[in-house]
């Protein structure tokens, strides 16, 4: 019990230290920060099937390939999280027609069906797995692509391709329970309690990703797009530079690094294609 209380006290103190650091640095902007504005579209995918049943969050992988082909043929360039950060740190220009491809949840079918297409077309993507389920799948392998998640070795293989970046999608807050929606604040939870709970979950996922890939994630995709603003200071202090919501729309990348927080994304379901989403923007 004493050891448990000491660990909890250390975690809480660490959160306070991080928040104090954030208060000191939140207004600092790199000297090389760009001054122009750039538009960025972000597409959000979840699961894939190879001729099986489709749903709002599961599409046929052939449709994914069609999206990639249409985007390339219409002059879109694929943007990574590293590209976004480099835009501010080095002044590297973003493409005029940039698009970011993101996958949420980390399903096995991402690896089995989508990864070959990613390699075929050299597409940059961000995959944000639910770390708990990758832990579970690693210990309890299940080959069913309809519902199983990727193992950490599969995730490592994808990151080794240098085409796939891994984001944090919580360790085990991708749920609707106990008055909490995703990683948002729970009903009746005060700010101190919330920051502690959020920090512990985010940290566990962060360390799991770092241990598996050797790379610390710097992007956080909010489960269900449910955002508590009190999470932002914790994420910034832990080194996170980009977060993703589920609000739809085109993003404006400005000279303020905070514009990379709560990026909007278009959900690519089985009723709309990349053309349906971006065709009107393109014309």
C-alpha cells in the first residue's frame, strides 16, 4: 500500500511540474515559424475488409486504394505529423494541396489489407492504436481481421517502413463507461482528479508505443473526438505537438503552433469517397 501511495504521489507531482513548465513555455513560438497560411485536409479511416461486410467505420480496402489513386492523380501530396512539426521547427513549406491520412484504433486489418497499399503507393499515414488492445493481442494472438487488433511487432514493422507514424489513442479510455466518454472528464470529476487519470492513461500508452517502436509519439487522437481542454496542458508538457478531433472541415495551418491542436478530420465511411469529401474543395 505504501509503495502504491508513493507511486501515485510521484505521478501527481510530475503532472504539476509538467503543467508549470507548460505555463512557462506555452507562448513561445520558434523563430523559424512560418508566417503564411496553408490549408490541410485530414481523412480518418478505421477498419477495412477484403470483400466482407462494410459499415460506417469499415470500408472495402479497394475503396481505400481508389482514394489514394484519386488523391495522387489530383495533385494531393501526403503530409505526415513530422512534416507538420518540421513546418514550425525548420520553416519547411507544406504542400499547397496537402492531405493527411489517419487510421484510428489499430485494427489488424490495417496491417493485413491497408499496409500493402501504403507501401505500393509510398503513402505517409498516421495510425493511432488503442494500446491496451495491442497489449492484449500481443499476449493473446487472434488472426481474425474482422475485429482483432495489431500486435506490437506488426506495429513495429509498419514504423520500420518509414511510411507509418504511430499516434496515442489512449491506453484504455476508448470506452463509454462510468460517466466518461473516451478521454474526456467524467461526470462529477474535478480538474485535479481528471488530470491525474488522463495523465496515467496517456503515459501508459506513450510508454507502450515507445517500448515497441523506439519512437515517442507526439500526436494524440482523442477517442470519439471527445475533448477536455484540461488535457491539453498535460499533453503539451509531455511533448505532444499535434492532436486530432472528429470535427469535420478543412484545417488552416497558420504561424501559431497551437493550430496543430484539435485538427479537424473527415470520417471516410462506406457512403463517401475521397472525391465526395474533397471534390468540391478541389474545384
